């Protein structure tokens, strides 16, 4: 950033001091947030911040969005898939449970939002079996790109997406939704991307058909940054 031109008069030092105090406060707030979100494992204190380095775009929710999340039906219940809308997707409905049989995932959802850092906040760090969805974006099954994030590990054990890297093209999973329907997905690809070169458009770019991105941390653990160096993204479409 270019320096501002010098002022013809001596500036009042008070605003500078206030700006400095504000900057310091923000730095400490961000640092505290990072520590609060950090998840340490027994393999040397690794930290899973959970969220990708960029934020997905917000999407105006449809008027049919469910105002609350009812109890999810039992895992053994056969939840029907609701009728597709004109654009090929399902009506908007909040996700309540994610099932990925191949990697033994059976987890409830929580809402995620964009944090002060401009990144997508991860799910709470104290729950090993919880996934989050970007609530201001598309819901899973709705036409467009839905974002689902989860931790790979915690301080003491693997977390919900510990085995996400095992998914391959053709694998299936489904999302139970608040309207009682089930959105079934088929995996198209799984890729890891460096966090400092994250392909936001490829991952978050809107699509005319219903798609989902499952995201977690991957790669090596950077002790200095207290974070993994990559994000694993699983690309999938509505079956």
C-alpha cells in the first residue's frame, strides 16, 4: 500500500494512538479466536482450523427456508427424496444430518458463518462428531453449491472428517433435511489444495445443478502457523 502524502500540519498523535490500540486489539482478538478454534492432536500438537482460507459467497435464502430444525429421523428410517424443483434441485431446506456410510460418518449439522477474518468459521472444536454448513449459501440438495465443513482431528482423537480422504469417485452419501427429505449425492472428485493457493472459484463457484463440497484440513502440519498446510475438498453432485 502506498504511503499517504504528508500533511501540511503536524498531525494530532491521539488518533494514531487510538488506531494503534485498535489494531493491537484486533490482532489479539484474531489470535484468541485462532487459539480457541485450534485443535491439537497427540501427533505433536497439530491444529485443525477446519475452515478453508477463503469465504464462499452468500446466497439470498429462498422464502421457503425452514425457520427451525426439527429432530432428525432415526438413521434406519428411509427418508424419501422430495420432488425436484424446476431448476433440477430440491426446495431449500436446512440439513440436519450427514451420512457417509463408507467412512462411518453419522453426524448432525450446525450453522456456519463468515468470521471477522473473512474466512468460513469451522464447527465448534469441542465436538468430534459435528459438521457445519454455510447457512448463507445453498442448502444441500438445492440448485447451486452447498458447503459442508468438518474437523479432521481434535486434541485427543480423530474427528468427524478423519477419513474423508478415503472417498473416491462414485462413492455415495446423503443428507437428511429438515423437511423430512433426503438428498443423495455421488462423489465426483477429491482434491487437496494449498491454503495459500486455494482455488476459490473452483470450489465455491455457483453451479446450475445441485452440488456439494465437503471440506476439511489436510497436508502437513505447520508448527509455526499452528495449522495444516492444505484443505481437502470432496466434490459431489445430487444423484
